[in-house]
């Protein structure tokens, strides 16, 4: 899976994107658990459910099945002005 991080999430992960080769991650909920273990500073944001996720460039709101060749993007909340 190719993971892309945006805005201040990149500051937490210290990477803009990375590839995760894990067949154990089968859905978005398992992916969130994996990411929290890898980047514990994201836990409070995940718990507040303020982050948005896109799989293969489509926003998702519920846990969805993931494949090893999916691209997952994580976005912080967007503020207008």
C-alpha cells in the first residue's frame, strides 16, 4: 500500500509518503491501528475522528476493504477563510 500524508500530518510522520507491505491490513480500521502503532502522536487525532481518508483518490467515511496495491491518503481537517 502506498500511504500519502498531507499538511501537518507530514510533520508528525516526517515523511510525505511511504509504502507499507503488510498483508495483515485488510481494512481501514486495521490500517488505523497500524498507523497509530507506527506514529503514536497520531493517536489523539484518530480518536477524535478528525482525519479524513481517501482510498485510490476517493474519500471514504466508513471502514472499507483494502488491497495491497491501494493508495491511501490521510488529510487533516480543512479550514476555510
